[in-house]
């Protein structure tokens, strides 16, 4: 098992993305021209401009960065589709579930790693959920292992209409998680858009705490 793998350019994805963004940018510019001549009004011009600027801006970024990145998972060697070259990545392998991080090379995340934000994902099961405890037998803070209490965290989910300000609704999800007075960002609620049956997951900053949580709950 390799512990470090190089980050390289994904030539196929980069080529496809550049073609797609170039086409969409051209369409956006064409729509802008049509909008000027046909007097489409503010909304028509606005969304045409968004399409043109977004697509052409994305195209420029692929040339500036060198393209999209790919690397083999350091744990199972499966290919991992990353972001733009030059970024610092923290990525979960879709095949084996291991986490790796790096910029020019990807290295397995250490079990004691603490991310800057809630990153490490685990399933959320409302039935029989168990939380790690500290040496005193109390609920453990996900960050410092001090005594913690269950406190509510929330996640707001905007429908498509609400996101662009033309109606729709905002759905708020909430869940009680352990927190100590000094650390309120150790666990967050996230939504997995490709999971319709159970889209909500827990995201942890501490890899060690996440592994304890997984073990307690059979993940």
C-alpha cells in the first residue's frame, strides 16, 4: 500500500471541460447579443451575462491553473478526481472511504488530524446513536475531549427558487450533537445531494473523534 501518490493533470477531463465551457460561453455571448437587439429586459440579460461570464471565467481558470487534477488513492490506488491543479486538497476516496490530503502529492490523513472545518463525513442514524465518552464517562467534546452537552446544530437547505430569490422555500434541519463551551464547530450537518433516502450526514473536524464515532455505531 502506497502512502503517497503524485497529483497530475487529468488531460481528458480538462479537455472536455474546456470544450464545454467554451461552447457555453459562446452561447452566453450570443444570447447577450440577441438580448440587446430584441430588448429582453433585465432578467434575460442578467442570466445571459451569468452564463457568459461564468463559462468564460471557468475556461480561463483551467488555463491559468493548468487544468483539473487527478491522483491515485494512497490506500487502494483508485483514481480520485480532484479540483484545479495548484490547490491544496483534502479528499475522500469514493472506493475505499479513506481520506488523503496534499497539493503536489496525496498522503493519507493521519488518525489524529484536525481539519480547519468539519470535513470528515459519517452517516447519521437517529436510531440508537452513540457518542464517544471521555475518561470520566461523560459525553466527550469532539475537539478537546472535555465534558460536553448535547446542543442543537442546524442546516438550512434552499430550494432552487429560494436560492435565486424567486420563491421556493428554505428547509431547516436540526440535530443535537456534543459540544463544550469552548468548541462549537467540531461537528456540522451536511447534505449528500446524491443520496435521496438519507441525505443528511455528520461532518467532523477531528479524524480521531470521527473514527471513534464510526466504531461505536458500526460504520
